[in-house]
């Protein structure tokens, strides 16, 4: 009986720790989108690792790079509340200090639907804090689930 209780304790501890890591990862990703919604460049930059990479795949399958500083600056110039990216956490994978996150999204500008797609995040845990190291996304106007 003690062995079963001990096994259950360790298994439940593992799942609770995993859930806590997932919540921390979600918090970092949500911080980015809260920064976008509030046009807060400081909050946006705080979400990223110092060497982060930001890319987009265009309709013609070209991959475009954007610097985090340029991205944060452009967002800071937007009217507060005008940028609203609504995400769904569909998959979070964690291995030690690496996490991979897949988030389908719909993007609204000033309350009007603009486009949809998927964000693929790679996060790293540094100094006991999750930071976004890499984002690549798709953008389209068709096949969206509005």
C-alpha cells in the first residue's frame, strides 16, 4: 500500500510541475499579446530573449525577418486597443529548458477581422524565467474560423 501511495505521489508531483511550467510559458506568450494590445513596447521586449528571432511566412512562401526592436517600436505607435491577436494554445511541448508552443490565431485591427494563421514559438528558460527565443507565423485571410 505504501508503494502505491509513493508512486501516486511522484506521478501527481510530476504532472503538477508540468502544469506549472505550462502556465509560466502561457504567461510569457500572453504577456507579448497584452503588450501588443496595450501598445506597450517595454512589455513586448520583456517577453523576448535577448537574441530572439521574429519571422513571417508570406503567401508566396518567402520568409521575412523582423527585428524585435522594430516590431516593438511599430506596435508602440499603434492606438491602444487597436491590435487584438486572439490565440488558442493548441499544443505545448516541454523538454527541460526548451518549450515549443503552437497557437492558431485570429487578428483584429480596431475591432475588425484582419487575418488569421498560426504562431510557432520556441521558448527557453533562462534564469528560471521563460522567454521567447523564436517566433515564426503564417498569415492568411481565407480558411479562418471566425
